[in-house]
C-alpha cells in the first residue's frame, strides 16, 4: 500500500510538472517507469494522470474557455491547430508504430536537440500577441511543429512554445497557446486510452482516483507558477535542464 502510494506520487509529480513545462512528460514517464520498474504503471494509470492534467488546465483557464462563446475565431483556431496532432497521433496509435519510438537513445537525442532549438527560438523578438496576431497561418505552423511531440523527448509544450517564439509571440502568450492546444491533445490521448481500457475490461480502483487528483494538483500549480515567473526566468533554465538530462541519458546508455 505504502509503495503504491509512493509510486503514484512519483508518477503524478512527473506528469503534473512535465506535461506543461518544455521538458517532455512522455519522456520522463517512460524513463521513470523503465529505470524504477514501477508496479503501478499501467494503461489506466496513464489515463488517470492525463485526465488529472486535462481537468487542471480546463479549470485554470475556465474563464478564457467560457469566454470562447464570444470568440468563435479563437475557438476555431484552437480546433484547427489540434487536428494534425490528433490525426497523426491516431494513425501512429492504431498502427502501433508509436511503441517503436519509445527508446532511451531516441529520448536522449531529442531531449538535447530540441533543447537547443528552444534556445534559438527564445532569442526571437516579442512583438506578437495571442489576442491580435494569432491567425490561421500561424496556428497551422504551430500545429505542424506539434506533430513532432509524438516523438518522446520532443515535448508537446516545448515544441509548441518553440514554434510560437519563432513566430515572435511573447513568452506568456506562447505558453498560453501551448496550454490551450494541450486541451484537445490531452482529451484525445485520454479517449484513445479509455477505448483500449474498455476493450480490455480493466478494473477501476481507488489508486486511479488518487493519481488523477495528485496529477490535477501538480498540473494546476505548475501552470500557475510557470505563467507567473516565465518572463523573469526565460526558457534558458529548461534548455540547461534538457542538456543535462540528455547528457546523463547518454552516459547511462554508453556506460
């Protein structure tokens, strides 16, 4: 029982923090599961963790989402920007090709490479804003970048923020675009997972509810404080983290 709770705490912490930071939640969850052989890691556990994050981002942006009733343009852009990831994700998922991407060497490489790309993107000027400058062209470009997030280590948050910064959106609005696009992405991942879970007739238990609650809590505070401090700290801290993590992974692989 105590071991199960500690494992759920670890998984929830990793999911809640890394889902919305530019460091790749999928990479961290795969690595934690591989290196620590967590007994509680399962399909339904992954679903619970993603649902917790989904509820957190919806709750945090509840006012903005409610206001979308009067902003059909932004709502349409969010939907359009989510379609490529959902389409390609579904194809990779149903063909099971996505499982071939889950290996440590690839994670180490993408962690390093896209960390450097984020650094380059963050040098861009900041003269565009989500309220006035997000249009069909920019959201389609961001959505094409977002497809790369299907590769573990790329980071969905990281690659969408990178694309938005390349387009000269400021750090806060780049992050908001990423957060809003995370809602359909998380919903899609949860739907596919639930469909598979129902096919397998997996039993729901209280540990899953605890995981969803903890994931919600960590996700909510990650979003809150990330938006609060990102203009002060820039993205360099995450670039450095990714470089260190990538080098450690290569060290583990080749020693």
